[in-house]
């Protein structure tokens, strides 16, 4: 537990603003006066049970390889997948078929193949049976 510093300016308890770890393992604490007029830095030992990593690579998150790229399809492929016409798809609200993306207004519209396939598997459109 860290003992708070007392401000020599106003006599109130200071609040801790930053903690940095030295190469030796000691900690540098920076404290600030509640009024913001006084700062104090002190070096203290680390708290009990703290173990500093010996190598920065231990901090890295393991990576299992690159993510597979998303497979996007155009409106023609979507129409074939859901057995609907192009005009039927164009007249649907934007959120009617999941996986839709459009980079800019008036730009090309695409759908994520995997999200559309999951939607087809979980829901049957009227008239497709």
C-alpha cells in the first residue's frame, strides 16, 4: 500500500499522477497537489508480490498467423445465393440482408459471404422452399 504524500504548500494529501518503473526495479511516483501548484516525485520499492517481466517479448500477445481476408460478394452473386432478383434486393432496406458494406454514398455495395450464408442457414426467406 502506498502512503500518500502531504503537500508542503497546502498541507492536504496529494494525488498520484504517474508511476514509472526504473531498470533497477524501483518505482518513481509523481504526486500532485490538489490545487495543482506543487508536484513531488519520489522513488519507492515495488509492492510485495510484484514481478517485473525479464523480457519485453513476454509481454507480447501470441499471434496465430494472419486473419483470413473477408470474402465480399456483389449484388449478382447475392441474388444467386438467396434466389431473388436484383430489383428485389435493391428495394430492401439497407439492414434487411446482413453483412452489407458501402464505402461511400453512391459507391459499390457488397455483402460479406459468410454473414449472408449464416443468415440463410438461420432463416428461410419466404418462397425459397
